[in-house]
């Protein structure tokens, strides 16, 4: 029986907490748009905020808590978010397919900590300023070239196929 890489043949569209490999990642917002997506649990179609990033082909379905973070940091107009950098971290979650969810925890594009009322059990989150250099906030995943143009997480080239 022939063997093939299932991730290359069926690339994942969405960025999940487990993809961060347990480390904070700084990504640059490339685009923000609305899309109707089907909720796999309820089967209903819902309007969702989708964020694309410069460093990866994977897109992120933004939850309400992270949407509140972005709105507080950079305003209500999503066009103002393009080019801004945000730190993503994974935290355990009872909801979702992987057992991990993404939370926005910092940005090199802010000068002082910002308190955000995110709601839910978390209540309030403090978004912290991070390093202003082009370097990553944390080390890169194993195998990533230290001289890469982006010092943050990138989806492997072989898995970036068209969506």
C-alpha cells in the first residue's frame, strides 16, 4: 500500500492552540474578515471573524474574548488591526477539537500593559507589551532556520498548499 503524508494531502485551514507547540508565538495580522462557517457541534451556520497572519497560511477563527482584546488595543475598525503584532498562547480548554484554545496575551505594538474585560470565567486579562525588536518573543520551534525573515512560527512549506 502506498504511503503519503496526510497533512500535506489535506492541509488544515484553521490555527489551533495545539499548533503553538506549548510556546507563545508572535504573529502579524494580515487581514480580518467575516465568513459564514458551520459550527460542527450544532450544525448551524454562524458569522465568524476570521484573522489571517503574515507568517502562516493558517487562519484563526477569533473568539469573543480575543476579539475584545483586539478592539481594546486597536479600536473597533478591523482595518486598523492590519500590520499589528499579537502574541498567541495556548491554554487548556474543555471546548473545541484539540483540548487547547488560543488566547492573546501580549503585543510588541503596545507601550504599557492594557487591562481588557474579556468576560466569561476569565473575567479580565492584562495584555503585556513585549520586545520591540524583530526577534521572536520566544524561541522558534525545532527545525526553524534562525535566520528566517520572520522570527516567529511559520507553517511548514509543504503543508501550506492552497485552501
